[in-house]
C-alpha cells in the first residue's frame, strides 16, 4: 500500500458518495477540473470559488492548488467575513431556516441552494473557530476513516470544556432539527456536510476526555447529530451509511443513559428494513423502543412509535396487530403535548397518513382513500414533503381500484412537489407506483405521467441518487 495521503477533496467526495462527474455537475465545473484538483494540479480562481462555496470550506481545507501570484492567493475563495464579525451559530442557522422556507415556497431554487450553503458554511466556521483558549477547534486535516468510526471510539475512551462551547453545540443540534424538514432533498447534501463537520467537533471534544457530566451532554449531542445525518442519508436512499449513523446514535444515547433518545434512534432505524421490503426485521427495534418508553416518555413519542409499528405490521399482513397499534397511537396522541426536537413531528394528519398506508398494504383501498383524503384536508400548508407522500399513496389506492385517470392525477400533483423538493426517497415512491401502472402503459394518462416523470428526474438526480 502507498503511504501517499488521500487528497482532502477526494475524502469529501467519497464521504458523500459523489463521483467526479457528479460533483462537477453539482458545483458547475468540468469533470477535468475535479480530476486536476485531486491530483494537486492548479485550477482557476472561479473553479476554486465554486468548490469553496459548495462545501462551505476554505481553499486550503480542500487542498486546492492555486495558479495565482502569492499576493492574489488570499482572494482564492471569495470574500470571507472576519470571525469577529460573524453572527452566532444559532443566528446563522436561523437565517438558513428563513431562506429555506422562503425559497421552498416558490422562489428561485438555485439561488436558495447557494445562499443556504453559504449560511451553513458560515455556521460551521463559527462552530470550529476557538472563542477561548479552552475551546478545542477542528484539525485542518480531514480524517480518512469514516466519521462514525472515530465517534464510536471516542464514546468508548477527563480535560475541561468551557460551558459556552458546550451550549453552542447543544444549540446547533436543535437548529439542525428545525431546518431538516424544510431542506430534505433540495439542500440535503449541504446540511449533511454541515452536520458532519459539527460531529467532527463533538468527536474532538469527546476525545479530550471531558468530565463525566459534560461527557454525558456531549454524548446526547452526538446522538442527535448522528440522527440528523441518518435522516438525510435515508432520504437520499443511502441506507448503508444511514444505518451506520443510526447505530452510533444508539450507542451515544446508551453512553448518555438517555432512554428517550435511544428510542427515537431505534424508531428511525426501523424505517430502513421497512423500506427495504424486510419489515419483519424492523419489529425488534420497535419492541425495544417500546420497552424504553414504557415509563416517563413523552406521549408524542409513544404515539409515533406505535404508528411506525403499525406500518411494519401491515407490511407483514398482520391486520389485527396493525389495528391495535394504530389504536394505541391514537390514544397516546389524544393526551400528548407538543413535542420538542429531536422527537419526530407527529400529529393527527400524520397519523391519518399512517392509517392510509397501512390500509394500502392490507389491500383496503377505500379505507386508505378515506384516511388519506382527510389527512390532506387538515394538513399544514408548509408540510410539502408529507403532502407529496400522501398524494403518491392516494394514487396507489386508485390503482388498486383500477381508476387510472385519478391515480395519474394524484401522482402528477406529487411530482410537481417533488420537482421542488428534490427528494430521492419520495421520487422512488412514484417510480414504484409507475411499476404498478404498467398494464395501462398505453393509455394517455400513463403516457402523460411518463412525460412528467422524465421532466422531474433531472431535478432529483442533482439532490440524491437517481432511482432506478
């Protein structure tokens, strides 16, 4: 094996599962530019600026070689605001939330993508720049080993950490959770990169062997960040990486002795086998989560876990157990208080969505339509991703009744949202629906749907893996 170090840009590209061609397309440069950069060849100033903007990092951090005179090299990544003038982390991420919500409601998405990335890059710099001698900053060298491996080792490994630093990382997790619902798909790669950089910071802090009380708080933060990363990777259909992050989230919650956090991570992990047509394997995760939440857990969490369990049970055609789980979910929801992050957003509209998808798996299209139409009627206007999912499920119910025109109409409405959201996971649901429509592929309605799928596909491929 060669002892030659791996180029930082290559490390980042591998971490995000990006080919050189794919990264070039997303950044807006030629594939040869990426090839040259990773072989320590000079690239022009505009290409460096675009790469720095995309990753929210400095030219030096990306290992980019400049072809300018020394006096000009300091300008290689555009204008950087001095640290003293930067806003706090929460303010920076809050700006990202506002930008994301505004742009997702209909403004120009390319501009939004750039602005949101800039905000995350700014937030990452604030996070990693030392505010006091006691604060530990990130190493400029990017680790080659997977992040979850470092974090796992750090959890198993006492120096003081100042309270300001610890409060900052705790606040950052909450900001990421609040951003997450509005950016899945459109900004997934950007938020994933930001989240991984914050996990680097938390791992560095854990590796410094802090006192037990602060170690516990850091473990909670690590679990939350790992779950954010897992959620993004799940939406990008990168299930193997998502599982690694969920596993380390569960381990971190165990270190923190936080049963609620552990149950949330188990619930999220259960989606992986459910969506891999192996729902029976999800049931042990959910049963373990139920045991952890049997006493003193938020009712909202218990309601959500019961609804997820119902979907898993419907996938294995256990109608009786599925109905009981849905009834439990409804009872818990009736007495639940509004939940704070990292608990999943769950309300009666969401529960109706679960009822609808369970009825679909149980081949009861009329029950599914009743629940899904009611969900759409009471759904909050900003929940576009949830609406896109419900519309696909509603379309599936019409396919079961061979009402092809209505099925294609609902699918078309979902695709309009998907083009805006750029969610690989939701787009894959449409592809699954289209497979069910194959017996009617010569009809005008299905042909129109095929055209809209073809138009939507390029939007999705820029945000995640291209569904096959």
